[in-house]
C-alpha cells in the first residue's frame, strides 16, 4: 500500500524496521561509492587491455560524474512525485545493469556508455536513500541515521583502493564492476521486501522544463570544473561550457517561480536556516575535495609515495569519520551544542586540520597524519548536522528534492575546491618558479631542470605553493563555518520569537481570565454577606 507523505503521520519512534532498512540503504549507497574509487586503481589495466587513450580514461571517469551531477535534482523530484521506493528500485536495477555491461565491455566506447548508464542509477540512489531516511526516522533519531548514511561516503573512499587492489591482483579488470551485481540483486530484494513506499500528494504536474534546464545547467558547470585543470581555465572549451551552464541555471532560477508546481521551490532560499546550511555544505565539500586534490600531489610529488601508497595514506581521514559516526558522538553532541555551534566547531576543526597539514606536513607524514585525523573529526561533526539542517528546512513531502540539493551542493563544492585551491597552487608555484607558468605538472617542470640544485628549488617552490593553497582553504572553510553558524543562529532566534510572543499572549490571557474569575467570586461574596 502506498502512503502519501501528507497524510501518513509517522509514529514518534519512526518505522518499526527503520534500522534494518537503513542497513539496506547503506549497502546500496556503498556499492555506488566503492565503484568510483575502485575505478581509479584500475586505470593501468584499462589502458593496457582496452588500449584506452588518456582521453578515453578521463571519459570513463567523467561520464559517470557528469550524468549523475546533472540528474540529481531531477531524480529527487521524480522520487517525491512518483514514489521513493520505486525510484530506489529503479536506481539499483540501472546500476546493476550498467555494472554488467561495464564488466563485459570489450571497447572503451562500450565502457564509457555503461558508466553513463550507471550515473543515472547513481543519481537515483543518492537522492532516494537520503529521502527514505528522512521518511522513516523521527527527529530524535534522524541525526544519527544521517550520520551513519554519511559514514558510507567515507567508508567507500577508504576501502575502495584496497578492494580494487585485491580484485585486480586475482581477476581481470571487469571483476571490479561484476562484483556490484550480487550486491545490487540483494539490495533489490531487501528494498522490495522492507522499504515502505512514500510520495507526495497526487496532483503535482511534472516540471519538464525545469528538469531539462537543471540537467543541462548542472552538466555544463560540472564539465567546466572537471575539465578546467586539464585544458586550462581560460580555454575556450572550459569557458564555453561554464557559460552555458551558468546561463541555463539562471534560466532555471527564473523559470521555477513562474509555475504552480516547481521542481525546486525558490522560496526555500528565503529561509536563513536553509541558506546557512547550504553555505556550510558547499564549504565542507570545498575543503574536503580541494584538500584531497592537494594531498594526493603532496604525498606523491613532495613526500615521494606512489599512487596507491598515497591513496592509502589519506585513509586516516575517512577512518576517523567512520569511527566517530559509528559511535554516534556527533549525534549525541548536536542536541547539547545546538546546530549552529556544532557546525562552527566542526568547520573550525576542518580548518585546523588543513592548517596542520600545511605547516607540519611539508617534510614528514607524521604532521600530515595529525591534520588528517583533526579534519576527519571536524567532518564527522559538521556533515550530519549540515545535512539534517538542509533536510529539516525542506518540507517532508519534498525530501527527494532536498536530497538532490544536498548531493548537488556536494558535487559543486568539491569541484569548486579543486578549481580554487588548484588555481592558488599554480599561481604561487609560477611566482616562485617563473619557468613553471603554463606547465602541465610538476614532473614536466622537473624534467626540464638542469642539475640537482634547480630541481630542489622547483620542488621547494611546489611545496610552498601547496602550503599557501592549503592555508587559503583553511581560511575559506573557517570563514564559511562562522557565516553558516551565524545564519543558522539568526534563523533559530527568528523561529523562537513568534513562539515566545504566543506564549506571552497566552499567559496574559490566562492571567486576565483568572482576574475576571476572582472579581466575580468577590462580587458574589459581597452579595451574600447581608443575608448572612
């Protein structure tokens, strides 16, 4: 039986099988995230066995990201309108089918097409899983549930390189995709048996124009961000893609208020709580995405680790997030500290971690390890509080759209972090090493250096550029955390004011009634006195 969100009425304790359902949802989510990280480890095998060019490899990776990013808002809206369970089942089926095609592909073109199909399934899974969490958990348990849901992101990042390495040591590259199929089948069976259906009230007409505009706009912006580091930010390809994306997204923003059933209600952005959570979510993704982009280069080019070793040495960040969220520390602190202070503390720790890596991690991994752990603790505190604030600011019947907004912000913030911090790195490096301007990478510059002294000067300049960009990221994250906390605090005060006025008015009414009753009683007594 399908229950609409508007009249379902959840019990205070939520769905009776909510924790089991959460486990099923997390399994589906983990499959998507593992696939992305595992693919990076398989690049050498794909290059060798499929005779893939560098451009082919980039499209194998980017086809998934582009399709998923472009469809996040549309997928969330479809889940709200047609049923979150239906879209979750469709997402698992598409992802499993895409994995089968990818695992059996015998050309780069087939693999790229399969990855694009998996991106459609990934968009449905990311939005519907969070939307279902909001539906089946009450407000008291929702923060902890969202924290566990967010933990899967970090777990996929930490475990992916290990799983990929083990699979590729024993099987051909196609196994990294085929392993998704039994997981998808188990997930489908569990979702069909356990997850309740929920959707908005009937009557909302689909916003087809909004869906088209949001898909084209997000795809254009994300493609510009992805291709910027390779082609150059001033290249015609990047500028044209970015211009198309921004223009179409502007049209989307102008279109949505003009229709009775918008895909994304722009009135949400008048809510300070929503705006504060949005700003914080973008900057968390900005700090995490940008820092990981810099850390990979720091570990390989400055400290001399190989690609797999570098990936494993960033794992403490993810493992810290997993450990803190599994123990529920962030969920327990949130009611005590409140959302604004929890987010501020988390963002401050993320900023402190970036600063520690910049200052202490130049010459040894020990200083970097400290920064990674502090960053992980900050992310574990801030991310669930931020996601809960976004979802709480949006009506439950729009949970899918809220999840789509949360996912789109993550993609945008991650890309913005890579672009901005990468630009700061390149600018500082070019200032210290004039010959580095316009070079593709540090190895390219080192290859053209004459003598050990010149190479050392280039390496020191690159390390200085990394330090500057990491400190820039730390300042940006701290500033954003303070801004987000202030906006959320003001929103809480604004929400509390009407309640206080209502309570005061109610107290005055009670007092007036009591005074009237007392006066009536006194008059009665005076009337009775003479006859006594």
